[in-house]
C-alpha cells in the first residue's frame, strides 16, 4: 500500500480558521494594546549608556625577557584597569560631578544605585573595556556613565605629556651616564698605557 502524503500544516490552519478570521483580528486588536501596556508596567523599558575606553600599555620595553617578565601581558593590564572603574574611590569622586547634582533630590541612595548598576566588560583579545549602565531615564544613564568614566580618568588614566617627559629624562640620564663611563674608560686606558713599557711621554 502507498504511504499517505503528510498533510500541509498551513492548509490545516487555513481550514480551521475558515470563517473565523474576523473574530481573530478583533481579538488580536483588543489583546495587543492590553498586553503591551501590561508588559511595559511589569517590565519597564530601560535605556543603556555605554562608554568605550582604550587602554594604552604602560609596560616598559624589555631589554631581555626573563621567566618573570614572560608572564606579563597587555590583556592582564586591561583587565586590571577595567576593575578600577568599580573602585570605591572612583565612585566617590563621580558623586561630586555637577551633572549628577540634579538627580540627588529625586533619587535617594544615588551612589548605591550607580554602584549596583554600573557594569564593565572586556571584549576578548582587545585593549578595550566597555562601561555600561541601564536606567529608565536615558539622560541619567548617560550622565552617570560619563561621571564614572571622568572620575576614572582623573584618578588612574596616564598623563601622556608627563610620561613623555619622564621617559625623555630617563633617556638623557642614561646618555649622560654612558658618556661619563666612556670618559672614565678613556682615562683608564691612558693610565694603563702610561704605566706600561710603551709609556706615552
């Protein structure tokens, strides 16, 4: 005997809905806004604000790799910097940002709200980390993220101009030390030649 063909699910639905389309549309028109309002009240919409920071490696150039220095990686440095975002000192400094003053009256426990909702993520194999905060008020989310990031920058971000000056001073110091060593070696060589059988007169 031949196997019966598998019925088409679409045809089954069409057959069952025959003559019932009008009621289905009316029911959908009634339920759609009702369920939308209910969903909004039960699960309020939250807006997210993000800040992306690039971590510039501060590791000095290694003249010779050792077993200790081989364990140093930029990835670990990025993770360390990302953790500093949630440092209590950063959050305390962020609370002094003028942009947050307008929220203090209407939001008791503002500091705890920011501390509990600020999130930091580090994309894999990158020198970036992302600071994110979600809130029903998009302006507050943006102001809070900006305040936290600015506080982090003020406390922990490297001063590129100062670092450049420090590195330049180190280079000049090494050059001066090398020149002194060369001069000492020259004098020592002259002294050796003077005391030898081929003395310089």
